[in-house]
C-alpha cells in the first residue's frame, strides 16, 4: 500500500490502465452509484458508507454480527469495523476503525487536541470544513507511507491540531506549528475571511488544505531531517536553518521577497527562511502528487496537448544519478502539462489560475530531495507493515 509513487509512475506511463490495477479516488456502492472520499451515505440507495484509511478505500457497509459493527461490501473478509464516533458530530467523519480498537475515534480524529467552541453556532460548519481538509491530508500521508503518531500516544514525537478562535482578551490565534502541534484560527474556514487575509498577505492562493500541507511539512522536517543524515544535504539545498527565524521573519515582512525570488523558490514566502522554503516546497509536492493522482483516476491527461513546454533534464534533479530520476521527471512533466490545461480551464470560466506558480530548475531539485526523503520513509513504513 505504501508503494504509491511506483503505482503513480506506471499510470503516468499508461494513464488509461484498467481500474483494478490501481487505487482509485472514485469507488462504487453495492447499488452501483459512484462514491467519493467525503461521502458517508449513498445518495442513491441510502447505504451507510465508511472509509478504510489503511486500504485507501470507501465502501458501502453491511451491519455486522455485533452491536455497532460493520462489514465492507468491497471486502467482506476484511473483518469487522466501527464507524468513527465523530460521524454524528459537526465533523461528520466517515472513517472506519477496527471494532475492537482501544479508541472510538479514527486516526484522523485522534489527532485533535482542541476542537472549536461549538457553543458558537458558526463553528459547526467551520469545523466540518476543517475536518474535510484534515482527513484528506491524513489520507494522503498514509498513502505516502509517512508515519502518523498522535500526541496522545507520544508527546515528544506526536502530531496534534488545535482549532481555536479568539482568546478571552480578544486576540486571534496565529496559525503555525510548534513541536508537533499545528494551530489554526477556525475563522480560516470562512471563505470571505480567508480571501481577505489572502489579499492582505499578497498570496496567490490560500486554502485550508494548503495550510495543513504547509504546517505538516514543518512537523516532518523535525521528524525526518533534524538530526538525520539528510541534514547537511538540506542545508546545501535550502540554506542553514540555524539562522535566526525571528530576524528572518521581521526582515521578510519589512522588505518582502527578493526581486529575483522566482528563479529559485516556489513562492515569495519560501524566501523567508530555510524552514519556510522546505514547508512551502513540501506543500507543493503534496499538491502535485494528489492532483496528478486524481487526474489519472478520472482519465485526464494533457499528454496530447501542444503546450511546447521544455522538459527538465536529469541534471536538474537533486540526485541526477538516482535510478528513479527518470520516473520523477515524468511525474514533474505530467504535472506541468496538467497544470497548464487546468489553468486554461479556469481562465475559460473567468476564474484565477488553478496553479498560479512557475517551477524553476532549483525548485525541481528541492522537490526531488523531498521526494527521496519521503520515498525512504515510505519504504521503512512498508517494512513496519510487513512486521506487523
């Protein structure tokens, strides 16, 4: 299950492979109705649905032999499951967990340290939107083979989320990451508020999922780069993270990004500090992986379009001699072609570009570095799964 990139690469090479040869973003109910990631009930036959995260599949459910137990129509031999206790809350979680597990909450919901104040009526919908984005993040991390440890299980190495509003003094929270705790101002779930902040911050886009992918990048820097054999290579590529973060932050907001930032960075904010360069590039890697995966699931390919993009050569990569280099470049080129097509579709509707970024050669090297780090971690996760 953790060989995600190998599967993706084969689909890029042959994008119209049969459904049985790959994972899917579209599943089917026992009645034949198409099902999507966030669904908890079939709109055609009202069957109960559940998402099984370790197998990356959504299935219609049959009641099991035990109270509140369920079996998968997609795989009746997979065992018995229970539905997450947050199903009937505003979070509307559709994930499954083993029926005899120690918790009534799924893995994604166990990451919550603080949920919004539900005595505020607006927070019901805000929490639902936040959880939809977080579940997509967690599902992708699982698919990539990255280890996810709730802070309740390991305070030092674990991950947790605070979804909070203004404090008693009227001060709003600051979105960010600290020692595995990701904090989000719950008002970010309001489209109007988020757009206002985007304009104020001169950002080309701002989404809940983008927030999560960026902030979790900081978490995985701590887990995968700090004190690892990757650290010196990180410094040579992204810069020395030991530089004062506070000074870098102040300088960025006073002076802005360098005028030539687009030649070496994926975004203006990435220029602020090596940690932010890593987190921004990490988020784009996750964007690219998920979007290409989804496009292939729907049979979308820009391969036949005449975009006349100059493909990146192997020497663009962080490790040009890596045996997987050609496959990674195929993925990057597939993404660039797809983004070009989707940008034109957005423009045809009078909308902003789907992907308002340009990827220069130095960013390709950074993306490849992140790819190799994740591939190594995913390989270890495969070994752990085999041992258990």
